[in-house]
C-alpha cells in the first residue's frame, strides 16, 4: 500500500526470521487472522474427517494457518529473489492478515524488470497451487492429507488469480503499469491508468463479496474481511494515482539546484567562529579534507552563552555518515539513489569538488 498510515499499520509486528539478510516481519494482525482460521476451520475439519477429536482438529487448523503463512512467504520471496537478481535491494518482507508485501529500496529502472518482479509472486503461488492439485490425486478423498492438499491448492490458486487482476497495488496492476510504461515511455502514465484500474478492482471485490454472501457462499466474517481487503486496495490504488501526479515534480528534481550551499571551516574552530563564517550556509569542517558536517540539533542544544567557546569538533556528524552523490543527478535517478541509501543528507560532488549538501527532507518537500 502506498499511504504512510497504511504502511505504519502493516509494519506493526516483529522480525520472524532473516533470509539472505532480509528481515521477514510477521504482523500482529496475522496472529488475529490465525486465531480466526483455527476457530472457523477446526469444526469443518472435524466434520470432514470422521472420528477426529476436537484437539486434533484444532491442531490441524493451526497447521493450516501456518501453511498459509508459508505460502504467502514463498509468494513474497519470489518477488524478493527476482528483485535481488535485478540488482535492486530488498529492505524487508512483511507478512500480515492482508497477505504480504516486499519492500524494495528503489523502483525498477526498466519496465521489463518491473514486470518480472511483479509476476514472480503469482508464478510461485501458481506452482504451489499446482502441487496442491497434484496432491488431491494421490491422497484419499476426505483424509487429513487430502484436506491439506485441497486447502493448499485452493488458497494458492486463488491468490495467484486474484493477484493477477490488472489494478494497483496488486501484482497484475504492477505488470499493467510496466506494460503502459513500456508502450508510452512514461512510468507515471502507467501509475495513473493502473491506479484507476485498481479502484475498479476494489469496487468489483466488494460487489463480488456481496453476491457471494447473498448466495450463502460467504459468512458475515468472510464478507467483512473481503470489504477490508477492498478498502486497502482502494487506498493503494489512490496512492498510485497520487504518485502519478508527482511525475512532473520528480522529473524536475535536480541535485545541484536542491543542494544547500556550504562553507568550509577548520575542524579546530569554535561553534561561534563557524556560525560567523557560515552566514546561513551549511558548515563542513575540514582538516586537510572534510571530516564532518555540523549537526544542527547538537548545535541548537548548546546554551547561548557557551556558543562562542564551544569546540566545533564535538558537534559534527562524521563524513562516514554522509554519502556523496553526483551533482548531475536528476529526476528518478536522484530518487533511486536517495531511496537506496536511506541517508538524511548527502555531499553533492561536481567533478570531484564538494559543492553542497543535499537533504532528503528538501527532496521530499520539493515532491510535495
């Protein structure tokens, strides 16, 4: 999902494992979903398998919930592995009641790469669904193994098919966006079209849920869950449409133009001397070469009567914490570099010469 509130909601959880250094986060909402699955599914298992005790049915239902979690993880792992193969880092894999999402450190540089990453997840789900389908033919109908095979088959094939619907933020919507990007040369047009398509999918999801409920195919809980999914789809689609409107602003981004001017002062100077020399510019301390950047929060905390004598050296952010970027970076390339680094500020370098400081906050402000 694209809005900050949605991401904050979906990231509420804990790190379950790490795979290739990538944290896999389990959302607290999944624990609630697992409890509901156990409560709802256990009686069904007990009715389907004669002679099964209540305790055994609860264990089977719990195992099914875990199987669903593993299926979602493998789906997201498909996205992550293709992303890594394309040279795009993966920050985190998140699993929750709505399924999961893979957080990459930047967007794909080409539409073909974007489509490959998007379609990898449904491909994994389709393979898992096929394995479940094969299991139906080699297990005795009505047995526990048959029940597991059936659920693996249905759950994964439904995930694969639904995710391929052509609307953002679904995987099919990402593939649609990539296709429009390839056809028009404009990624933002793809976001706009796929975002509106995502809104159509959200409305269709609610309509389908109401029809299934009216036909007694769905319980009230199932309808409520589907409405919640549709709501999140609408929010994600709306975020994509808003992102499309930022296209011209992204294209106008210019590292050299957004960089704040700097002044070089000796690292042995006092804060008072540095501020006097700065005249509103960013302060970079040097000792033959740059050694640090003035930390504004630390400087603001210095009592006014101590500013003149306060050594500058104790108020610096080490240059090791300030990566550099080229002054000629513009548009999406600049956004990608900032996103991949995650740093708060950057040295702007023009032909080997330090020319300014670029703050991520200034880039975000320009986009807004």
